[in-house]
C-alpha cells in the first residue's frame, strides 16, 4: 500500500515538470533589432581633364660621329704645270685644307673649317612646351592618364654653336680678301661676301600614358607616376647654310665670279620615352585643382645631318682665268666655259653626321585640373 502511494506521487511530479522544462527552453526575444547597414559612400569624380605648361631642360641631342667627303680628283691648272684638285667648298673638308695650304704658303692667316674638331656643328633642343591630359581613376588612389605634349622650342643652335659658325663665315671674307691682295698683279679689284643662314626646324610631339598613385590628404595629395610615351618630330628639318661669293677683275677687265654654297640639314627620329616623376595636387574645390610635377624623360634618340654642296659661277665667252700658281698646289678661278675652276665639285645628300644615344630631359610642369 505504501509503495503504491510513492509510485502515484512520482507520476504526478513528472506530469507537472514536463511543461515547465519545455517553457524553460523557449529562446528569449532580443530587446533591440540589429542596426541597418550603412549606405555606400560616394567615390568622388572618376575623370579629370587638365591643361599644363612646362619647362624642359637637359640633354637635347646625342653625341655622334662626323663624316667629311673624300678629296676630289687632282688636275693640272691652265698654266700646264701646277697641280690643284677639285673641291666642293672652301668652308669645310678638303677645300678648307687646300685653301689653308695656299694661304699659309703666301703668309696669310688660315680659315677655321666648319667641320673642325670636335666635328660638324650639332643643334640642340630644350625649352617650353604645352599640353593636355585626361585621366581616369581605376581604383582607390590609382589613376591612368593619357597626354599629348607639343614642344614650343624648335631644333636649333645654341650661342656657342653660333659662335663657331660665325668664325668660319668671317674667315671666308678675310681669307679671300687677303688672297686677292696677295695677287695684286693679276687681280685689280675684288669683292668678297660671306653669309650664314641658320633656320631652326622641327619640334617634338610627345604622346604618353602614365599610371599615377595619389596619396591621401584633405587638401594636398602627393603623386608618384611612371609610364611610356612616343616622341616624334613635327615640321621641316633644321638647316645651316653658308654662302660665299667672290668677284675678281683681271687687268684685261675680265670678271670672274664664283659662289660657294653649302647646306647641312638636321633631322631627328621617333623615339620611345620612359617617364618617371613625382608631384603634388592641391584641391581648389570638389571639381577643380592645380598640380605641380617634376618628370624625368629618358629616351634613345637618333640625329642625322645631310650635306649638300653646290658651287656655281658666272660664265662668259671667252671669259677669264686666274691661276694662283705661286704655290704648289695652287688654285684656279675661271669664268670661261672651256676651263673648269678648282671650286666645281658638287655634293648631294652626303651623310655628314650620325648620332644615337640616351638623352635625359627634366620637365617641370604646372597644370589646372577639372574633375567630372
């Protein structure tokens, strides 16, 4: 009887405890809902257009090798005894060597050849340039920029090179004036002129693409960049032209007039340009800024020069002949169609200079930037 009451009590406790345990397992509700996700922040303008001006300095042309035409053929002058040789010009090469030999034997000062060491005059190129750039943000602080730059400074001659050319030009007048004076018995009157014409030529067009990394900053941000470009010449070649004319009158009133004209034409080639640089950008507003950069341009550039020599004379019939045969060799001048003068050997498209080498230029630029 006692055991029966114990068993009935255990069943009653189990029946009541089961709902209580089930209720205890029910999860508690959270007191506050989770916060909503933040909306994405605007990334800012993705495009930029800028316009810039720049100053460019550094090496403008590579070093190279000068070449001079071979001497002309030797011949016997109209006196039947004294040798001479045909020359293309008195300004350079074998013509200058022959003229100086005759001058020195007559006790007259010499002419400084145009191709004297270190060689032919070589032009250079540096100065201002302008351009435009367009850039797009790729991600974060990384941008890609395309640019077009046009050099304002043409290929031309610096002051030291101009002084060299002027020395040769002036020597021509002095040499032939003194030569005529030394032969006063056969030259009763003389007129000598010598002119130099230096024409600046081609400019450089640079098309480039660079990758920029822009650092963080509220107003001012640093910039690092690197890329490649192609530089091409635009326009006509640079030229150097020397023209000398002498007019001699003989005792028989025969007039002999000869003209010495030579020209060098300088051209550069296309070149691949490596670009490295750094700078800073200063924001003016959300849509505008200005930028200052220093870029290094490294390229392998070719420079060539072609020589033309076109001696000419005024001829007549019977004309006159002057033979300076007090020295051996001598010089022969002629206005006769039957007698060829010493100055008579034309040259065309002679390769006078060729150079190739690494050229480094520094470009300091300032840009105005618009964003959109």
